[in-house]
C-alpha cells in the first residue's frame, strides 16, 4: 500500500464506486475542487492523503485511518463528511493553475504497478467539476 498526496472522490459506476484521484501540490485547489464535486453528488473517499493499493490488477484508494471522514475547507478548517470506505480508481487528475492543452495526447499515471488515465486541469475554474465528470464518464468502463 502506498501513501499518496492525493484527494479522492467517487461516484457510482457499473462495478460499484469509481474514484478519481486529484493530485497536485499543497494549496493548488484539490480540496476546493473536492468541495464542489461533493455538492454535485460525488462522495468523499480521502482528502489530502490517500492509501493506494492494487487488487486483481485494479487500483483502489482509501483514507488513512487518522483522516477518515474529514476534509479541510480553507478558511473554515476541518469539517466532517460521510466517507466511502474505499473506491476503485478510474482516473487521475493533475491539478495545476496552467491552461490545459485543447487536444492533449493521452497520458497515464503509474501507481503501485498499475496505471490510470490522466488528465490535467485547473481546479479553480468553474467548469472543473464538470470536466472531471466528463472524463470519469469517458474512462469508467476501465477499457481505456
């Protein structure tokens, strides 16, 4: 099991709960994006750090025991949310303030001996939650 500096949200998929790992430097907007995703119906798996593990060739994420059900809301502090115990990862999102390419080449992120489709976006843009949802819908079959 690898501890990764990532925020993970999930929503239903055909196989159960499908997760998205939001990856980026501290303060880049991962938790802000998570908060907006939760308002759009996603569920919290982990905020800030996630334990990533491989099972049957798939990657899964869960929160470390010390932070289960908690997330940081900048300017407010720690808040509690009803968490999912784990989710099968479908997608990784690199969060940075740069402008993503219009038609990027496909990318993948390797973790724990498996890989995920990877997209890049600016997490503070108003459309960021919708972009994550569109990418999730594209890759959730696992046949990427």
